[in-house]
C-alpha cells in the first residue's frame, strides 16, 4: 500500500521505494545481509542495537533466526508504529523493542551491546556525521563487541556519485571507497575483520524478485508503472544507478571494538 500523504517530490529515496512497496532497501539485497549475519556469529541471548529499524523487518528476522534480543532505533513515528505492530504480530515483544529516537542521540538507551547493526545508515551522513556516528557506535559496544555494517560503495568518482545521488535521493548520500570506509572505521577504533564488496543490486529486476518474492516484487512494479509521481522518482534513481553501474556497489563490513 502506498502512502497517499507522502510528498513524493520531497521524500527521500528510501521513503519513495518503501511507499511503492519495496521491503528490502539495502544496496546488496538480502544475500549481502545474510552474509553479514553469518560473519556476526550471533549467539542466543546476546544483544543487538539496530540503527534505523524502519518497519522492524531486520529486527524480527534476527530475533526469530538467532534468538537474540534486539533494540531498534527509528526516528519516523509512522515507521515506529508499523514496526511495533509487526513485532506484536510476530509475538516477539519480549525479544524486540523499537525506540523512537535519533541515532545521534542514544543516551536514552541503557547499557552496552554485543552488536551494533547499521544498514544503509552511514552512507547518508556527511564525513563529520560519519565520524560522529562511528564514535557513538564504538561507545555503545561492549569491549570486543562487533559492529556489522552494510553500505554503498563508490569504487571511483566519489564526488560525482555523491552529487548525483544527493540530487535524486534527497539526502546527503556519500558512499566511500573500500579504503576510505575501512579508514573511517579504524579512526573510531573499530578494527575491520571481514569485508566484502560487489555490484549494487537495489533496483536489479532479478535480485528484486529474489529479495521480495514474486507477489511483493510484482506489487512494487505495478505501483511504479501506474503511479506517475512514484514512477518519476524511481526512474531518476535508476538512471543514476545505471550511469555509475561500474563504479557504484555495496560493501559489508564486520568490525570489532578495540
């Protein structure tokens, strides 16, 4: 179901894609996220702090698959309400909690965590914002805790990609090269143990059907085809992705707090 109240000209790219019915909004898709979770090696009863929980899909999947306890932070009140409803429907109120708040202001969340998870969150921050958020992530981790991250990669042309993405996504999207991502992590005392890169598949048709399933992928495509405002924005985003198909990708990283 699309949100008829959403201003599609001003909304961020991920809001438009979500309104069109896309559930998996990560640059490497479900396969990259599953690899990241494999690296994490979650153990039952461990704690995970998820930044930018959206509708709670990742938090619910983590709790179901790995029997961990998840605290998610999400700033959008509508997304928080939807996530809490999804958690209730899954019967996971004792394992998953969604807190309405800003990822740059985590003081209200007590304690430290075994893991912090962020997917497509750091990319949207400026260089100073990335440094500030990474420092906060380090502060929220237990000694030896793991930060697992899934972000956009700019193999080349970082400035050009930033300018074009910011224009069509309506946020200060700033993907980095592999070297620069690792350097940013190291500056925050987060030692990268594992790292993987590949092409970006967010709007790849074959990958979309793999990630979303036939029903959800078909619904997303129908909304794009039949709703002019959605179609205009999605095509703008797709054009930038296609323009930089050789330079733009995804990166997943698993880092340990030092």
